[in-house]
C-alpha cells in the first residue's frame, strides 16, 4: 500500500510516464493538468482508472471535479480524504 507521503510522487510518476512523454513540460504541484493540456477527457478517465486501481478507491461521478483532480496537490488532498 502507498503511504500518504508517497501519493503525490506516485501520481506524478504516472502522469510523467503516460501523458508528458518527452514533452518539455515542468509539472508543478499546483499546475492545472487541463490548462497545460496534458490531459484531455480520455486521459482524465485513464487517470481516474489509475487512482482507483493503484489506491484501491472508487471515484464517484460527483467526485470527478477540478477541486479533486486538476493538479497534483488537489489529487493528493483527495486521496488523503478518501484513504484517511
């Protein structure tokens, strides 16, 4: 199981390996994945699938909001609430 301090690192690695793919993008913790155009609607669903599988959670439709999933910092807070 991933420890809380590792949530952001695990998600960052996933995004870098699956969405940045050699682009010269420096992803800050509070940068919007949507504004940087790293993730489109399909990518967003892939990210949700990763979070569900990796962390053993279910992301409900009403939780698929920018406040929860738009940046690494938002995702980390969301995971802490779900798993805390």
